[in-house]
C-alpha cells in the first residue's frame, strides 16, 4: 500500500511538472508573438515623422512620444505649474492587425483649440474629448483627446501636423489670446439691445423658436433611457442653439447631444461652418444610447450662424426628426 501511495505521489509530481512545462512554453510563445508585434510597429518611423524621440513599453506593446508645454508659463491659483505636473502632450501608438492605433492628449490654450481640432479632423483623427483639468489656471489650459487607426505613416504624420500647428500659433506670441480669432466682424462689440428677427431662423430650422428680449432659442430633444427611465428634452438630453445681438452682428452658443457615431460628423460640420468648439464631454452615466455633449460658440450674421448650426443637425439626423427611443 505504501508503494502504491508513493507511486501516486510520483505520478502527481510528474503531471504537475508537465503542466508547468506547458505553461512556460505557452508564455514563451506569447512573448515571442508580442516581440513580433512590436517589431511590426516601426518606432524609428514614428520618431522621424513626429520629430520626437519616443519610449517603448515592452509589456504593453506601446510606443509613446511626449513633449512638455513649457513654451507658455502657467500658474494654478497663483503658483507656477511645472509641465511635469500635468502639462505634457503625448501620443501613444500600438500595433493592430490593420496597421496601428494612436491615442493621445494634447495640451492647448484657448486660441489654439479650434485650429488644432480642424487639423486633427482633416487628417483623419477623431477628437473624443475637450475639457479642462484645472481651476484658477492662468492662462486657461484645455486638453483635447484624440484617437485614430491606420498606417503608421498616416497616424504619425497627422500627429506631426497637430504639433507643428501648435508651434506655428505660439511662435509669434508666447502669450495666448484672450478673445476668439477675428472674423468678418473683427472685434466689433455686440449691440447693447438684442434684436434678432426670429422669422428667417424659424425657416432655417423648420421649427418655432423661443423668443425673449430680442434673443431666439431653439431646443430639440433626444430621447434616451437612464436606469430604465425615459429621459428627454426637459431632463437635459437636448440639442440647443441660442442667438443674441442683431441680424448682421450676432453670436450663437449652444450644445449638441450626439451619439458616439455622430460626434465626428457634427464636429466637422461645425468647424467647416466657422463655429468654435469649446467643450466635448458627457453629462450622464448609464444612459442608453450613450450621449456625448459638445458645446460651441459662433460669431457672424444670424442667418449664417443658423445655417452652420443646421449643417451639423443634418449630419446627425436631428433636423426636424423625432429620434426613436432605444429600448
């Protein structure tokens, strides 16, 4: 009986040793596959195209380029903010079966945001968020998150154009501007009394706007559900546009409630129409479908602004259409 137990013990150790050997072999194969994947990501090309020297994280298979925004001195609540404390622009590349993916965060000042965003969109990248990370920062700092998929050449080239655009804007003036770029109206002030004629805007949007003290506002609901409860326009799931000033000298501000698939077309349409994007973020959690909100500001004639806003409504399917509720 003792011999039988000893024999079982030997067999058990042998089985364990065999299992461990298989585990080590699988780990070696996986490591070899990871190394092969990294070899396919041309890091030298990324360095060359972006103009930066990146760093490889072998464990994650990610190659990351970074640079500090040390060209503008930033203070938070009166204290100097070293770039190391959160003012670093970066782009991280990883290999995919169709080429590569890039994700990144771009540190921007207010007068850089919209031109840089247009460059990102024009080069095939997606802009996924635009927001602040601080309070009481001087000058104001914003963070634009980006994402893209394709060849290394395409992605690294797009990143280079973004970074070059930042340098071009900041080159002549290290101090960020404190107003929007000059448009057809230059820096002309808005009239003290608002006098927007709602009739042409009603026609453009195909709906009756709400008028108050010479201003006009249009609001379109976007049905969704949150925790199984229906939410819509009055619960804050809406796209809106408010106009002030005069017919020839007006401003528009507002918010778009869009799905993830609609975000990029809406951004492109607004930028083509000369509208400034000032924020991209979420307002809720656990909503269905997922809704993102992009806030904007524009300056020009009321008709031109309304047509630009309507252009983004058209590409998102929100113009004059009651959106179906997702169950």
